[in-house]
C-alpha cells in the first residue's frame, strides 16, 4: 500500500500522472513536465512536498544537542525563524541525510528531513537523544502538510492567498521563516528561484492548494522538481550522496563546520579522511542526454581516470543536457571529459555549478 | 487519442505506414510518447543503413528516460526526418505525424506480421491493466 499525502485526491482531480516515489503515491506531472519547469522559472509553481517530514525537537537546551547531532553549526542560528542547511553524519562521516533546521526558540527547533530517509533519521535522532539529551522531546509531525510555492511571482501569489502574510513575510530574507496563523512560512526552496516553503495542518492543505491554483500558481510534479533542482545545482539524497559518501566529496564542504572547537558526530572521521573525489558540474557538448550512473572517463597528466554521473538530465532552461558527476579532485573547471552514453563517448565540459539561478543560465 | 486504422503497429510501439511507392514510413505511437513524457532528444539512423526487423535503429529520449526504437521490418533507410532532431516535442504534439524515418523494405511480407489498429489497441489496453 502506497503512502498518500493529504493532497492525494487533489492531485488526482487535477489529472496528475501519479508514480510510486519511494513508497509514496506522488504526482510526476500534470500534463507536461517541461511546461511546469518553465512556469516555475518564469512565474510561479507549487509542489506538494508533504512526503517530507518535519520533526520537532523541544526541551531545555535543544541547541546543545544539535551542536553534536549535525555537521553544520547551529550557533549560526541567532535570530528566531532562521534556517540552516546541514548534513547529519554517521560516526564514519557518511551522510545519513541532508536537512533544514529551523530555530524557533531555545526550547523548540524544527528539522525537515527527506521522505525516503525519514524513518531512519528519526530512529537515529532518538538513539542520539537517549545517549546525549534524554530529556528532549522528539516528535515527527505527520499531522502537517508542506507545500513549496516557487518562482519569481511566488511570494506575491502567496500574499494574495494568506491574508496578512505580506506584512509578516515581505522582509524575510533567504533562509528565514515566520508564523502567520496556522501557516509556517519559510523563504526556502529547492528550485533556485525565490519563493516559500509553507508548512500547515494537513486538513487545510487541499483548500490552500486550490486557493493558490485560483491565483494561477501552476501545479508542478516531481519531474519538474528534479530538473529544477539539478539546474540549481542542489544535491539529491540517495543519488548525489548517501551513507557511503561524506559531505567533503559531495560538494557540501561549505555546510560542514570544522573550524570551531565543537565536536559533532562524524567530525573526527572527516578530519582523518583524505578527500580524493569531488562533485562537479558537466555540460554536454555533443548531442544526447546525460543520465545518472553513466561512466565518465578521461586523462589527467597522462593518467586515466574514471568517474560517474550522479544526477543527469535535460536542462529545459539551457536547452541542453547537464549533470552532476563525482570525479577525482584533480579535475578542474574547463576540463573536457568523456561520458559513455549507450555505445558512444560523448564530450562534456566541467563547469562550476549552479547552472541556473533566478531564471538565468549561469554557464 | 484513437489509433489510426490506416497504419500497422509493432509490439514495441512503432507505427508503420505503407506508402503508394512501396516504401514505408516509421514513427513511435501516441501511447509510447505518453509513457515517455516530454521528448527532449531524438537520434535518427543514418541514411543508407540496412536494418533487420527488430534491430535497434533510433533513440527517443524524454525528460524521464531513453527508449530504443526498433525497426518494425527489414529494409534500407532512405530518408530521415532531420528537423525532428531540433523539435522532439513534435512527437508529443502528434506522434502519428512526427515520423522518424522511411524504409525501402527488403521483405515486404513482414508487413503482414504487424498488428492492425484493433490488435494494437488491445495490446495497449492489456498493458494498462
């Protein structure tokens, strides 16, 4: 039996093509994935991301627990409502999940984790809680729904729908959040566009979705979500990283705080590891489409090397194929590599990612 | 969308239109494009290539996946629909006009082994359930 979000029937009523996404019955698209992608880049689209899980951590000194639990430093969170992107690591430095932590108060932090890893994440958090801070209360919030509204006009459309929200959220900077009535509104997203991610009671989700649709926010499925996040150069858990990879070889060194005295789970392993691989961006020069798991080959200083595409696809904004690939650290921006596609070797160029931000191609 | 009755079909979702001059035109079906989603790339066979029936001869790639196209019958490729390479979305708009290539059959009797519209419709319906 597939798991369903509170919007399942709403998606079906809008003729979504539904697919099994890691055990969840989710919309892939509502007609055209490409149209949905462009709508988000040029206007506003909305995604049901209720399969992701908010986890509330409450009690005395939550911050001290989180200092040990995650690789980024929660001491960067000084203003209530501020959000932080981080990895949660195994003692070996492998990535258990990537997540966003919201600082609501010193006694209440909220963590949003991926759908596919939610059960193991919560189990890990509870285990660490029992060892480090047994008095904290950890509550998975399956009673909540989450809707991402993304695009250059996304915020203005949300303001039309939630009364009083403009005054409350207009001054929010990126990675800040606030609460307006039953809506938890964060200026975050997974598309490279402006917009909000909104957490609300499950029962209110269908009417909120329909109200957004009425002001011409386009429903967008997981297909567009994937091409948008790839263009935005954002990692997908399970594809670009997992427990066998650490953040330093996954393009996420910027999310790891190794400078402060603070100890955290996985820190020693990261300090002891020689980093030999990196994530790079690729743009295909020849005609074709890059896909995950294709092999990358090349020569560096006369030595053959191999790598692999972790996420690949067609970029609707750039009208060519792009990818994230894991390659040896010696490979640099501007290098040319070969990708084995079917029985051919196609040429691709190593580029700095993100590929697209705020509607514009950067490479 | 209805399945045109003037065409023949392969089990691998190619359509075939026998022309008056003895050649045949080949494309992929509406059902095939529906399964694949928005098309983003098409690789066509080289003109002059001699194909055996069921041989891989083209690639149709969508946002979602790459699909091999198989030659429905044996023959020589005499012309390909080159403009389609720049506008693969034409396949989504109308799969039965967005042809891929034309063949000069080397064994026209193979056409008799293909499905007619009714048989192909049944095949698709059985797939769906």
